[in-house]
């Protein structure tokens, strides 16, 4: 059904909107200690923002709309009035995820866990650049290829996958090659 409305509808990205909120939730679960009321408040707020963003992107022009032009560039998406708020929330929750991971790395009992968490910090930072880069591309009306943002996100997914496979293989005393593939 995504192609019925033209190429622009499937490029909007509303399907991946909850990703940063899910990542923030995961980084809170990695932290030592229980999920206290402050942590639960952040999780619930994050999911509420993600739900509102999905609805806003999918059914209204409040976050952004598509225009005619070359679909290979980000400028074919026109930011709506809520787009700066959406980007602000994205940056805030990316920053909170980074804080969670850095604190977890500092509290890690082993060097292996610390290395894994530091790799996740790097991946989060790389993926987090996608939001500000997109925002400045829209603001400056710069023809930025969509592949730039896709490569940043793909690099982060690759790094997190590598960290998880490496850690799992190391813990079970196996070679990483099979797990990584």
C-alpha cells in the first residue's frame, strides 16, 4: 500500500520514527539499577512523542510533506510547523541514550563490556548525526542525497550488530565469523 500514494509516501520515514525511543528504552535497561519512576517517565514520554510523530507524519502535513522533484535528495521533503520540535525531541533522546551508554560503560565491571558499550556509544553518535544533518539540509535548502543519511544509519546498525555478535561469541567462547554473518 505504500506505493499507491506515489514515491514520496514511502520515503517519509514515519515507519522508523520509534527507533530512537526504543533505543533510549534499551539504554535505560542496560544501566545498572532498577527502572525508577524518573526512568519510566522518560520512556513513556518518549513513546508518546514517537506515537504523535508517527500520526503527524502519516496523516497530516504538520511534520513534513513531499513535493515534486528528485526523490534522491532530502529537499523533496518540506518541513511542516512541527518539524523543529520533532528534530529537537530526536536530538534530546539521542543525547539521553548517549548519557545512558557512557554511564553504563563507566560502571562496566569488565574491559570487554566497556569496549562493547563504547562501540555502542560511537554507533549512537553516528546515527544521531542523521537528524541534525537532515535538519540543516532542509534549513539551508542544500541538495543532500538521501544516501548520506542512510549510510550514517547503516553504519550504526553495522557497528551495533558487530558489538553484539562479538560479545556473544566471546562470552560463549566461539569464533565470531559465524555469528557475524
